[in-house]
């Protein structure tokens, strides 16, 4: 998890070190983040 814009938004990413890729899984406010199950978050 990363805090963005002076802690206004949160970002969840998945990192694939082997391929050197970063997948953005979630971007949202703190209230939206509270509704997400972080280990299983998926945008699809």
C-alpha cells in the first residue's frame, strides 16, 4: 500500500520481480480502501 496526495488516496500494487512489472490493483480514497479485502483485491 502507498499513500498518495498527502494521504488522500491509497494505491495497492502487485509486483512481479521476475519480469520487473508493477500491476496497479486499486486506487481510491481511504473510505473506499476500507471496503476492500487487500489480499484478494482484483479489478476484474
